[in-house]
C-alpha cells in the first residue's frame, strides 16, 4: 500500500539535528490522516548521519532512506527524494528544523482546498547574520526582476506538492535544478503560507557562501536570458561611445595644437575598460554554454550507494 504523505528531507552532515528532527517529525506524522513515509536522503555526509538513518529505519518502518554516492548538493538530493516518493502529497523540508514541521497540517489544509503547490514564504529570518539576510533579500528581488517566470520572493524549498506536480517535476530532464524556480515554472494552482524562519537547531550551515552563490547564479541563468542581453547592450553602448571618441580624437588631432592626447593614460583606460567588459561578457556566455554542455552530456543526476525501505525499488535514476 502506498503512503498518502511523503516527507523529503535532505541530510548533509546533520548528525546533531537528525534525532531532534525525527522527534518533531514523528509527532507531526502521528497526527496525519493517512499512511506516511519519511524519506531521508543522505547527500554524501562525512559524519555519522548515515548510521543514524539506518538506525531510524530499523526502529520505524515509516522511515526510508537513500544514500547518494557522494555530495551532489541540496537540489539534487531533493530531486532524488522526489523520484522515490510515493505519496499523493509530498512535502520538502530542511533537516535543521528551520522549516518547522508543525506547519505541515496547515499546508495539507490548503491542499485539501484544492491547491497543488503550497509554498512557505518567510516573513522573517530569526538569528541569521545580516550578510546572509542582505544578500538573500537582494538576490530574490533581482531574480524577480530578471526571471521569465514569477518566482515569489523569500521562498525556499519548503513546500507541499501534489502528486500531479511531482510527476511533472520528475519528468523534467534538466540537470541544473533550481527547484523553487521549476516549481513556479510548472504552473498549477499555487498558494503561499507565511512563516517565520527559525534559527538552525544545531550544527553549522551546510550551504557555504560558495554553494549559495552557485545556487543563486544557477537560479538566474536557468530562468533568465537577461544577462546575455546585458553584454549586447553594453557592447552597443561601447560602440556608440567609440564613435564619439573617434570624432573627438580626430577633432583634437586636427584643430587643437597642444592636444591633450599626450601620454598613454587614455589609451590604457580604454584598453582596461574594454578588456574588462569583454571578459565579463565571455564569462556570462560561459555560464550558459557550460550549462548546455552539462545538459548535453546527459549523465544521470546522481548515483545511489544505498537504498533502505523502498519495497518496490526503482532502478531508474
Ligand atoms: N544540504 C544537502 N547538501 C548540501 C548542503 C546542504 O543536502 O550540499 C541540506 C542540509 O542538510 C539541510 C538543507 O540542505 O537539510 C539546508 O541546508 P542549510 O540549513 O545548511 O542551508 P540554509 O538553507 O539554512 O542556508
Ligand atoms: Mg538551514
């Protein structure tokens, strides 16, 4: 019998949070009106996380786990969970209890009202540094300006998805997965539920600055071609500026006896400026071409080292 509710939680070095997370999740799961499964995805943790997952699975038949063969990143770990989830309703949460499980019944309530996507929107981030809050705040607003789809601001991956939506997501072959973007892109009836984001229960943030930056660039590049157009615009501006400069230089050369064209200052400035513009443009192009290359290679999204608790084990990844 397949469960009605699936809960997906990616785990990367979360030995300090897993037991508390399980305690709070099982309190919520006990109150659900149907069979549940808790899918924990070990994203190549280096600590004792995988042992804890095995133990939980032994104790509680509702707990299933997947273990990726290395660290593939949060978005891919969630994708693996979505591939294996069997419930009619799937909820994605973080392991560190920043996404309070107690909100799930409210989300399910919205689902019962007919919404197929219920995403949680942060009204406040408690106890996160000003740098993180500032960069996140700016990024989500920039993304909203640039993206082709309307990606709601201040939403993370904490959401409820209907089976129909999960099927659509699973059918999407793309490798550079920015789940909160894909979730907006697919459409269906969506609604938000507001919440205050709690501080991390224990342990350190697993999203290093580098990972967050990579995720942000991925979000922008996957959902907008505006950066490509920026180089075109800058190029056009530079072309206009160069015509004006050429006229000015000719004027100076012909009509001004002691022209200010002495020294290399101007030449050097022009070279550096145009060099920088060109390098940035090539970089932007590279971001897109690199992604084309990733897609074309067609490698599987992840490799699985271990699976626990799925009776009908899927081989397709
Ligand atoms: N995570 C993961 N793989 C990674 C990084 C993070 O599966 O490479 C998981 C992590 O265990 C947690 C969630 O993604 O469940 C969110 O990570 P974190 O709390 O560190 O980031 P935040 O979203 O709070 O900045
Ligand atoms: Mg967190």
